[in-house]
């Protein structure tokens, strides 16, 4: 399965020292050049820059459909727009995005979307980490999650484990 990721999940997972979860879960992650540029070049010296640059399992791509990209850029950032186009062009089975507007646009195009929290849930299901602890680590990196959303995902996680919060 082809997996495409935007910059925010890469940056936050790197800041948590858990970027390798993506490799462990998916073997390979594809990113458009706009995301690579944002994280590695413009983000030099920041979390994720060195890790992304040296990760041989992260595959960089250009995008072909410049018209679709231009249309998406009217309401989304460069990375989000390029990710949606790349996911469509490659037939990606999963697109990892955190931005709400980008997620809605991707889903409207029929793409399967997960965010950083979804990656942590998948890693928990594979026994790679403890979800609640990792979620708290994610928030400590500056990841934004409304308190009500935090409680909702923790409650869902606990319910899935057969426990009560």
C-alpha cells in the first residue's frame, strides 16, 4: 500500500523521537517535493529536518497535475495541496494529514485519510507503543488538539481495549 504524508505528522513524530513508527507500520512513506522542502530545507535545524533527510524509507516525488495543485492551493497550503495530488496520482491507500480543511478536501476526493493521532492508534494496535502515553507526548511537541477531542479519542481507545476510562 502506498502511503503519502504531509509535513506536520513527520515533524511531530520526529519531535517525539518516534518517526520510525511510520517505517515500522508502512515500510515506505511517500512525500511530495513541497513537503520535503518545507521540512528539510526551510525547516533546517528544526525537528524532523535531519531525520527526514536521512530516512531512506521516505520517497520523494514531484507531482504532474499542476492544474489540480493550483486549484487546491486556493484554499490549502503547498504541502497539503501537493499531498492530495500525489495521493491521487499514485493511488495511495492512505494519506496522512492533520489539517482539517485538507482532510475534508482529500476525503471529498475519495482518499482515505488518517492523522498523527491515527498513526499512534495504529502503532498501539500493533503493540509498538502505549497510545495514551504517546498521545501525551504528541501534545508536548505543540500538536494542537482540543480538550474535547483529546477526551473523545482516549475514550474510544479505552473502549476498544475493553476498559473504562
